[in-house]
């Protein structure tokens, strides 16, 4: 009888609890505890509210300055075409002006390749301070450039050079700023706090476009062509100094500090890594930028594709509305420039007023539903919105602009919290910089140039709507494959909460869930007939 008891069970046979030995039971219990372990209080990071506010403010100010320049350039596109390309027709002047605008985006991936891996090695704060300096200097320099009438062909060459420097610096700006805010934010409020970054984006655009609109109304178009166009660019100098001061006072993010202290950027907490991958942390901490980029495109290529798809729908919509729509209404539809600028300006004010609300609700509803709903609505409403914009009068075009603005806010309110969560801490800055900037360069910043060129060649004024529909389809597919990250820790980082009380609640809840998980597994192992189908 004892011999039969020690025989292994036949295939399909399950031993009863009385047939197992105490030693076996103990080993199974140990395995279950290791499989589902509870959090300890040391693993939960409590954020400091004043530090979080400083981090969000400084990051948003840098983004505000970047988009102040975009707003100024978009609203001055026709004026800059006359200053730097005076011998061409009005349509060619706009294309040449937007071509210079798009050239800055072509070098953004190079900036991402340089600044992104550097931020993963030496820290986010230092790189963000460097990008702030470069953005301020290059934008300020545009205001000092001579026009075509003074130095001839050298004028557009110098303008292009300034735009290339500005584009190179912004290659590390948005990815670094989103990474910085995401790594400082509590898990349950990352959507709301991240939305303040893009709030700075649209405030900067509103300030830049409002300034150009006011100057145009006060000085007149002839004076703006003579010298008035310089004033908005020169204002970026003081703004850059303020932003640099704020960023120099920042600390490094808690996630990066925690990663650096253990010699690896958080791989031990990455659920996607195997135990074998956790060996050699010291070597990984010294990994070169080339090695990090290789790892990004070999091990995280799916996250790269999702990131690029989400960036396409966000940035095509953003640059279509902010950079191209004013020119479309004036140059293509023949509308009054002041009225066109005011319509888009009011739409951007709506975006700025609603963006943090969308960010807050993305913490409740999730990032994926917001992106999917916005993308589907973009496909459905792009044509009606453009038809309204083409209508006579001011009321229907205002409704069309408002529709596009509300679609844009779906992406703007969630992007800063969604994109950094796609990558682990040790690769986040570099992977996001490269993925984001490649997508922006190919599809986002080139939107005004491509759409204006297509309209010039096809004479089809509905091209912007078709372009938006294509971007919406790409965004919907990308969001479909997106894993929900709302309320969850960043990959490669532990949980982050706002207070000690919430940390204790999280630990207690983790212990309860771990106990329930272990109990459920134990029941399935020891009593496989429980929870299964009943035999008939």
C-alpha cells in the first residue's frame, strides 16, 4: 500500500489532499508566495507636492516657449514669405515659408538621437536645461536676421540655419519634458499632471498668435513686412532666460534617481523582463547610446510603432489646426487675415481651457478609450468640419474650427501621460525621443507643406479633411493595440502615490490581493474540480 502511495499519478489523475506529503505542501506554499508577493512600504514612493508643482511648471514653460515660436511662425508665414522670398508668387511664397518651417522638423530625429540617450545616461534635468538654451538662442536670432532685400539669398539661408538649430534642440524637448513630468507624477494623477505640459503648449501658441494678431491690427501689414515681424521673435529671449532659471533649480526625477542608485534604470521592476535579463545591471548602466537605441528597436519595436501611430494622429491634427488653418483660410479661401487668425485663436483658447479636464478624466476612463474615441471622431467629422470652415460668414467657420479643436484636445490631453508609459525607465527618454521625432518629422511638421503643395497641384480644397481622416485611421489602429496604463506604475518603476496614507492603503490592498491570488492558485492546484465545469 505504501508503495502504491509513492507511485506517480497516471496521466489525467489528480491526487487528493490526503495523498500529498507535508513537505510537498510546504514547497507548493513557498512557490505560491514567491509567485505573488505583496508590496512593502519601502517599494512605494511618496511624491513631494511642491517638487511636483515645480517640475510641471518648469517643463510646461519650456514647451510653452517652443510653441510660442510655432504660433508666431504660423501666423507670420505669409509675411515671412514676402520678407525672405519676395520674387515668388504668393502661393510659392507660402510653400517656401512652410518649407523652411518643415526643415526644422527634418533634423528633429537627429536631436532626439543626440539628447534622448544622453538623458537616459546623465539625467533628464541637465538635458532639458541644454535644450532650453538652444531653443531660446535660435528663436531670438530669427528676429535679428536681415531680409532678402538686404543680403539676397543669404537671408533665407540664415533663416533655414536658425530653424535647423531650433529643430535640433526641440528634438530632445517634448520627449524629455513628458518623461520628466511622468516620472514625477503619482500614478493616479499622471493624466491630469501630464496634461499641463500640453496646456503650456497651447498657451504658448495662443500667446504667440495673439501677439502677431495684435501687432498686425496695430501696425498694418506693410509695417509688419518692414520690421514688425521681428518683435515676436525677439521676445523669446526673456522667456528663455526665465525658463532656464526655473529648470536649473529642478532636481532629478525620483525614478531616474532610484534607477541610478541600483546601477540599472529600473529593470528589476519591469514585468516584461526575464530573470536572466536582470543579470549584468552594471554593464547595462554603462551601455552606450548606440546600444540603447539598438535595444529599443529590437526588444521594444511594438511600443515604437504604437508611439509613432499615436504621434501621427496627435501632431497631424495639431499642426493642421495651429500652423496651417490660418494660412488655409487666408491664402486658399481668400478670407480676411484678422478674422481667420481670431477664429483659430479662439479655438486654441478652447483647447487650453479644456485640456486639463480631459487629462483628469483620462485617469478615470483610461488613455486607450480617449484616443480611440478621438481618432474615430476625427475620421467621421473631418469632412463636415472643413465644409463648415469653407462656408460664408463667421458663425459656421467658427463651428468648424471648434469641432477640430475639440478633436485635438482628445489627443493633447492624454499624450503626455500615454507616450512615456510605453517604455521602461532605462530607455524611456531615448526611445520616446526617437519614436516621437521620427513621426513628427515625417507626418506632423510637414503637414502644412504637404497639404499646401497638394492643394496647389490638385486645386482640391478638401485635401486637409482627407489628410485628417488618414491620420485618424492610423491613430485608431495604434490605440487599439495600446495597453491601458492609467493608474498603473510606469514600466521599470515602482508605485508612486501622493501621501503616506495612500502608500499604506496600497500596501494593505496589495497584501490582500496577494493572499487572495495565492489562495485561488492553491485551490486550483489542490481541488481542480472547484471553479470548473460540473460533470454531467
